[in-house]
């Protein structure tokens, strides 16, 4: 997410590049004093990230190959081989700007879809792909570019070699990983808004203020690795992943993260934001300094400020200040980085219309935001919105606690409408896109709510892989129709696609809700669990959740048969009857290999363990009978199957 510009030239030394940033900041200060920045125009822009999936709804690591086929300078790689990004053309916020943005997005997505057919891949707009698993986040999935390998090496080293992720929503996810590729989980729709230097502080504070309601409205990332987490889980993932502080920070110390909402309201100018970043963070890498930015400004020449721009691209404020040059004129803009991709282009442009309209009008209505709301409340609103989406209640101007849906309907949508009209946006576009926002708010159905409701509907049906494939396929199907998400019917389990795609490896259908015991517990407990829960195998694990044995129903029957010959009445521990070191599989074990293992070892189940030998699931012969029945039924119902 947003790393495409990092280290685009040969990396310089930290000392050299830091000197370059300091020089660039002095040059920017001179540019501000001399009124060199463009004023009197509001340009907008957008960056569309997307994920590629194959027919099985799995991530398709063919981004570089698809880029060659697309052959368009607006298309760029992302850190994950299964991601791409489109950089839309900057345009002035007036007249048909929203329709033009919509048309350009549609053109680019359609080109990716058409060119992807030869690779058997489809572009998908979604905040987090439901079918992504840890196996897709290894270094072999990194797009083969030096800058991405460097990013992975530098951040992983700074963190002591590991990324520990913990997110609690309806379910809880705990994940330990060894690569910055966790960042590739996130897919966003980033917006840009150009503003004048004199109004930059008011605009930036406005952007911070409206982050929570806009995030609540746009949330589209509620499911990750089969877990129902935050409505916008991307926020938690990104903040815990792309950081160089490590995990051994003293509890007494306050640490500012590279990914953050911020620490305080802006006060004076854009310079204070850049200076605050350089005061807290060091250069990871960057280009060798090739220009004397101060000298160029003294000559009236606009500098590129390459060192500052590269440094800024390694910092991830959710609202990020940016410097750029368009048609030879320097400008300042704010980059909105928190909106997820999808669910449709209509929904994305509707989100953009709301943000652009508010950014245009709200700084005029509330020019002194810090006097009306504490920054702590604004930051708390942001986290709450990420967690709860449109169900959240936030603290608003002058201390009011208000449901975000009421705030959107009664205040923000009307203000955005004023803003778009003041920019002379075509009236039909204003009505079209803000009506989508209004209906989404009224129904409470954003992408996250559609996901959660769909999962709840089919939670007890099919396998975990089926449910995740269903979410992905259901999203893709509805997205292609470009029906706004508030009109989407819930997904159905049969949308998961062909069953053969869902049973390729053990991890797709293994049972993960397990009943286990320790070896020092009594067999009476095992017998009771088997009776209560109708299971025939109980894995035995130690305190570290590593598999140490297996108790089968057959072993219990044998114990009963031998009971007549027993003379002792002492309680029997599990250790006395369990099978030690049972044959097992991993989540990546191919199904045919798992079946062969069961036949070879004459066992009716396979515990499933990860690389650390920790128990993660179990599959049984009953599962394979069910799968065989499903595949046989599909085969017999196939149109080209000859009648018996």
C-alpha cells in the first residue's frame, strides 16, 4: 500500500539523504516566503490499488506479467506480486471531474480485466482479499524490484526479524510473520486534494476531522484469514506492520509510529508536519542528492525536492502532506490514505465526492477546528470508526456525542453538496454520487456490513475455504455489475465456484475449532467429550499447543475391552492410551498426498500442524467421504456428463 515510490533511485547513505531532506526543507521555506506555490486552483487525483485473483478466487501472483500486457504508464507495481496500482490523471475539481474520474477508473479496470483473461486472472477491488493466507505472504511473492527487497530487509531487520499481529473483533487473529509482505494484505483507494499554502493548515485539520465519518462510511475490510475482525481491518494491519520501532520498547516510553493518525492539530504551516517527521524518524534509504534545492530557489527555479519526497514516502500518515510539481508549478496537496478499495467504482467515486465536497466547504465553515474539538477525540473517533464502521458513535464539534449515521445524514452530506456546488461540479454528478452516500448511510450497508452479514448467513454451512471463496466470488460478481453495495443481495454458499478448487490442500477444509486434552488429564474427560460432541479423535497437545499425541475412539473401545482384565481402579491418564507422534499433515499438504498418508498408515484422521509443530486443525476420513460425495454429485450433474 503506497510503497511504489520508495527508493526509486540508487540508495544513498543515511547521512547524505538526511542532509538532502534538511536542504529541501530550507528550500521549501524559501518557496513559501516567496509565494512560489500555485494558488487559485483545486486539483484532485486518485490512486487505485487492486488485487488479482484466479478462477479459484485465490491470489494470482501475476502482477508483473499483467503490467506488461496493459502497457500503460498509469499502471505501476505494488509490493505484492498479486497487486497492481493505477494512478489516475490529476484534474481540476470542477464541471465533469467526477464523471471523468469514474470513466478513467472504469477504463483502467476494464483494461486489466481484458488483458488478464489470457493469464486467467481478474482484477478485484476490495480492502482485504478474504482468501489471502500466510502462505501468500512469503518473500517469493514480493514483486521482483530492488526497492521492495530493500524495504523488506530494512524494516524486518529493525523489528528483530518478526512481525507479531494481534487484532480482536468478533473473532481474534494472532499472527507471527517474518516479512513486511503483511503490507500486501491491504488494498486502498487513495485520494489527493490540492490546496493553497495559506489554507493548508485549515484543510489539513479538516481532513483529520472528517477521517472518522468517512472511514465509517467506506469500510470494506471486515474479514481476514477467516476471522471477522474490525470493519476496516486494514488500519490495524498497516499500523502493526510497516513500523521500525520493534517490539521491545520500554513500557514507560512513548513511541510515535511511522503509520499513524498524528499527534496534534496543525498550527502554522505544512513545514511543521515535515519537520516533525524528520525530528522523529530517520531515512531508510533514498536517492543520492543531485540538486542544490536552495540554490535553485534563489535562482527562481522550481526544485524537485527528491530527498524530501522520498523520505515522505516512507512515512504513512493516514492524511499525508505532499509536495509536487505540475506543469512546472509547485503545489501542496493532502493525500487521503485510509479509504479501502471497492466495493464498486460507483461506491469509490461516491466516497471521493463526499471527501472532495467536505474538503472544499468545511474549512470555510469551521476554520478554527482545534478550538472546538480535542485532537484526542479526533484520534479516538478514527480508531472507533475502524473498529465499528457505520455503527459507531463519535465525539463531534463542541463535545457532542453523535451516531455517525446521523452526523452524515443531517450535516456532512449537505455540507459536501454545498462544497461540490461551490466548485461548479455538474449538478447531476453531485446528486448521483451523494445519493449513493446517503442511501448507503440510511441502509447501514457498506462493504464491511455486507461481508459480515453474508458470513453470518452461511456461517454453519460449507467449509472455511468455501465461505471465503464465496465472499470473494460474490464480491467480484456484484462488482462487475457495478451495483452500489447498499443494493447488493447477500452472498450464497454456492457462489464459491467449483468444488475442486476448494479442496486442493488440507488447509482449505480442515476443522480448526478443536477439542483437545493434555496427556496428564483423565480418559474419563476424553470419553465425555467424544460423547458430547460426537467426535472420534481427540488431539493431545502440550502447553505450547504443540501436538504430542492422539486419542482415537478405537483406543477407547480397546480400553473398555481390556477393563475386565484390569485389577487396579486408579484413574487412567491420557498418556497411557494415546498414540504418540501420530502421522500428521500441514495446511499446505496436497489432498492426494494426505489421502495417501492415511492409507499408508491405516489411520482415519490426520492432525494438522504448522511449521512450529503447533496444532492448527484436523481432517478425518469422514471429511473425505463428504468431499467425494460433493465432487461426484457435481460430476453427475454436469451438462456434458453422459446419461447412465
